[in-house]
C-alpha cells in the first residue's frame, strides 16, 4: 500500500483526482483520506457551494437539484487558480456534476496547474445508498443539511446523479480517465480498491 501511495503521489504531481458517486457513496471519506496520505488539498464542490449559500443567504441547492452551470462556474472554478492551492495536488469531490461542465472543469484545472489525471467513480446501488442514508439519519451523524433530513430531497439528488452526472462519467471514460470502484464494503476495503485503481492508471 505504501509503495502504491508513493507512486500515485509522484505520478500526480500538482494534478488532481476527481471523485464521483451517488450520495452516501463515501466520496468525502475517501477523498479526505487520500488527500491526507498524498499531501494534497481536498476540495468539495458541495462544501464550496454551501459556504457560498451561507454567506449569501442563498438556498439554491436545498431542493437537491444541481445549481445552474453559470453559478457553478462563478463559484467553484476560481478555486483552481487560487493561491491556497498553488503548486499543490488536489483531490476533488464531485466537481463538475452536470453534463457539459466537465470540459470547462478540465480546462480550468489545467490552467491552474492541476490537470485532472484520473476520475474515480464510487459505484454503489440505489438500494445501498438508501440504506446508508437511513442508518445515517437514525444515528444523526450527517449534520442538519436539508438534503439529508428530507427523503424527497434525497431522492431528487439520486435522480440528478443519474440524469446529469452519469453522462459526465461517460465522457471521462471515453477519455480514458475513469476508474470504477466497488464502494460496497468497509471503508478500508473501498479505500484499498481506490488505491489499486489509481495505481493501475499509472501503468496506462
């Protein structure tokens, strides 16, 4: 594992890895751990947008739908060229979730010195994410976000992923950047699969 992580770090340089998946698939869990191990900065589009909404008292994502593309470009893409991520590798959580946004994301990332070198899809069934959501809600370990409290909103997020984000993943697959990872299992098992997938991408 340590040798693979070292190889991934050397291969990535100041580039970026973008992680996608249905809600509750473990994107942030995997992303934060990966970023810590390879000395990268973790960026979540959800966190960035929620911070913006809080500051602006704007609740455009509360219904579970993706925000308009022009808003996404204005709010999220400038981070690629910001001083806080300069000369640093990035691990991204679902940046560019709407079909058509991926080309602009790749362009902005490359211009900022963070070329997207791999895209990880944490693959989990709808039944599994609903089960995880129910358990998380019972345990109260996901905060007070509207998309976690309201089952209707949660279902909207699932629909949005299939309708708008799956074509994004198809595009990355066509570019040879997509790594499909089975996200069913313990956190340790899933993370090991992600590392194996990324190590395999280096060979390619």
